[in-house]
C-alpha cells in the first residue's frame, strides 16, 4: 500500500467500484484505498473494511475531540469520576478505575 493515492474523478471512481471491491477482497488490509473527488481534489475515500476497523478508534477520537474541548471550557463545575460513582450509589468495583 502506498501512502499517497492519486485522486480519481468521481465518474472514474464510480465505474471502478466493482473492480475496487475485487481488489479489496484479494489484498485485504493492504489494498490501496480509492480516493476521489471533483477537480482532482480529494473529497472522499473508499477503503477495505479491515483497514476501516483498524483506524476506527482514531476516527472516533477525531470526531469527539472538538466536543470534549468545548465541554472542558464551558465554565461548568467538574466532578471526579469516583465522586460521581459514589454520589450515584454505584459500587466502584464495577468500574475499571
């Protein structure tokens, strides 16, 4: 798999989907993704499922990071997790602390 992929026009990517899927089945996690967009500007990517599963934690982190940053600076009082568990009446042994 090469790191930099050529950007295909959307029409080419659409026409190549069947062959791309066959390549993904053959090469699995190591198959190059299909990158496409308008005017040779990368706008989307189709990748093997195994690769998606491997990078999903990083994708989720990137998606929640702005929300976490906003909440950290919203001026609200924070409570420690242990304190919240106790206040809500849970048993601390039920949590991985």
